[in-house]
C-alpha cells in the first residue's frame, strides 16, 4: 500500500513538473511574440497624435494610423514592420494615408534610429525639410519615398550627405524646387533615383558639372527618372558616363539639346528609355547594338533623324515605341512587323515612305498603330483589320492608293482614320462588319459608290463619321429606314460629296452636328423629314440646291447654315417671323446669303448673327 502511495506521489509530482514546464514554455513563447519595444511604440503614437488627417478624398487612400492602438503590439500595426529578433521598427509605409501637415525638425518618426525604409508618399505633407531636421540622423535608411506631397523650398544638401546607406530615393512631385545639390553623387549605393515632376511648376535644376559628377559616381544606379527637371545646361555627352548597367532612363521635358550619344541605346540592360518632348535634342538610332532588353522607347517630339534600323526586329521584349514628331526617313523595316509583344506603335509626323508589307506575322498584341503624316504609299493591307487587339488605326495624311479589300476575320478596332490619302473605289460591304468602330474618318480620298443607311446601321457604336471630300461618294436610303437607329452617333460630316437626298434616316438618332455642305441636294426639306433631330445643334446645308424649307429640323439648333442655295422669299420670311412649326429656340448663327430671297427679312430676337 505504501509502495502504491509512493508511486502516486511520484506521478503527481511529475505531472506538476510538466504543467509548470508547459506554462513556462507558453509564457516564453508569449513573451517572444510580443516584439514591440516601449520607446518605439511611444515614438509612433506621438507621431499619430501630432499629425493631422484629411478627408481621404482618393479611393486608394485610407488612414493607416487609425489602427495604431497601444493595446496592440505596434509591430502588427498597419504600415509598421519590425525586426523579428530585436523588435526595432525598421519599416514604415504610410503612403496614401491621408496625412496632412508639416514634418517638424524633431518629428518623433525620426527618432526610430533603426529605420531602413520610410514611405510617406501621396499625402498632403507640407513645409520644408530643415537642414537640422532629425530625419538626417537616420543613417541606416535605405529607402525614402516622399513623392506626391506639397513640400516647398529646395532639397537640403544634408539629405544627400547623411544618407550614406540610401539605395532608393523618390522625391517626385513632392513640391521641391531649385538646384539639386551636387552631394547626391555621394550616394554610392543608390540604385533608384526619381526627382521627376509632372509640369514646369516648381522646377528643379541640374547643373552641368554636378550631373557629370553624379553620372560618374553612381555606379550602382539602375533607375534614373528626371522628367521635367531643367537640364538645359547639361551636356548630353555626360550620359555616356552613366553606368552601362542602367535599366530605366526617363528624361522627358528636360530641355535637353545637342546630339544624344547613340551608344546609350546599346546599354545591354536598358529596358526603358524616354527622351520625349526635348525638341532641341537630335541624334540617330544605332544601326546595330540596340539593347535587346528594351520594352519602352519614347523619342517623341525630338529632332532625331536618319533611317529606322533593321535591328528593331531584335527587340523581342519591346512593348511601346513612340517616334512621333521627328525626322526619321526611309522605309519601315519589315522585321518590325514581326514583333510579338508590341502594344503601341507610333511613327506619326516623320518622313517615312514606301509601302506597308503584304503580310505580318507578329503584332498580335498591338492596340495602337499611328503612322499619320508620312509618305507611306501602296495599298491598305487587309491584315490591319484582322489584328485582334487593335483599338486605334491612324494612317491619315499619307499617299495610300488603291481600294480597301474585303476583310476576313474582322477585329474589334474602335478608331479608324484613313483621311487625306488617295484611296479609291467603293468600300467593301465587309468594312461595315467592323461593328465596334466608334470613330471613322475616311475624308479627303477618292472613294466612290453609295453608302446606304443599312450599312451604317451595322455600326451601332459609331459616334463620329467623316466622309467629306470624296466627290464621287453618295449617301442614300436603303428603303427600310424605320427599322434603323443610330444610338451613339453624334457627328456626321459628308461635305463635298455627291449626296442628292436629305438623309432623313438620321432623324431618330442623337445626332448633334450634321454637315452636308457642297453637295447636290435639291428641292425642299419636308415637314416629315424635319421631324425628330432632338439633339441637333449644328446643321450645314450650304452650297446645295435647296428651294424650300417647310420646317426647321430639331428644336435646339444654334447654328444653321443655308447660304448658297436657291431658297425663295416666302419660306425664309416665314422662318424668321417664327410662324412655321418648331422654330429653333436659340439660334446663334443663321447664314442665308446667296439665295433667291425677296421681300423684307425681319430680325429674329434670339439670333445673334444673320
């Protein structure tokens, strides 16, 4: 019995030991999971209590600091990251957090000495960063983002002399202005630098000597974004001193001038280069050695010249090319039409010539193709209307000839402009199967034939239609117009064509502007033809052969041009006396010269010009 009792006592003692051990272990785990240090929590709470919050107007914004509660471990607060071993706060992300106010010199956030990254972007922080700000004591800071705020004054030189560990700096659109300190070159670890702004307001400047020094010393730089920074005093040859490891270079609107060194385009890791809107910047694209890593090339509104290199075909990663408003010449390399990743291709306003290829094996992802204002000749290749991703096609103001062939496997293109070419013959019926077109401009060509109402009725998304200046092209009813509607149509221009009949089938549409000037419309416009037109504000019927007008089309017409017709006195007199049905209520311009009017013409009270 005693032996049994002794065994029970041993078992109870063992159980008690295990319970104590379990409690001790659990307490240890609980203690280790509570990372937040008191001084760190106090600094964060002090910042929360001293900064204001605005109304969070942006959908993307919300006040992260609302989750900062002293009853919760500060390392689990929204936007706060801690070192799991020491509990020190090492990262703060308060971007889009509705913060409003100034960052004072002794701001408590800057007492977090172990901070490695700080993101205060997209708020309404204001004031200047003082030279003695304790922000500059964060010498372990690696990433700093103050973009999209409303600071003022110049960037403190101490910012660049103290942050020796900084690898990423973003001050874009932060409100700073003035000369960018040369001390930025001390950032030997800098990987990404963004000092861009979105306009010329609050302009920052880089001087020639300072930039040359920066370019030489920033050997780890991968991203350089300086859009709208005044670099007019910088020699473009300085860009040769940038590290060949550069991946992203954006210098739009920087007032650069001179001949840009073509060697930069050959940096082997370069993925993004934007030199757009530097109108005095010239140069050539290299015949070979274009970086095969390129995914964006923007040289728009510059003065580059010469031929497009055949090495474009090697840009297998390219997504976006904009070479508009330059002086490029010669033919477009055929290999370019074999690119498979390109989504936007813009060559407008150059001196490119020659025909487009008959076939294209690439361009499956192409959404935008703009080639206007060049010297492109030959026909309109039908494959353009089969590219399944294409949304916008602009080949206007070229030398295209021939007819538009039948379209197979039509695409979903929405905007088509082929104006000011020499395209001939009737449009194929299949052209009107491009049912997603919202804007169609075929003006100033040599088109012929008849556009019937049932053809146009297929284009249910059409809002803008311009077929003017096709002298052999006509427009007529298909005989069943009551079944057709044009729900989206807003503007129709058929000036200088061969129309002989007033297109009353448009009257049930939401048409606002109708230009039928310089046609062959004769006789009169009956009361029935004038009914509807509920949204019509501008009607141009000048230079026709109209003799009578029984009723004004629409009720809100503000501009009515009937000059150079054969209208006779009694009708116009009645119109101006407002005795005919549905006179326009607001008539700002009423042009009736060069008709066969007789008698007195009384002034209409609401008309500002007759």
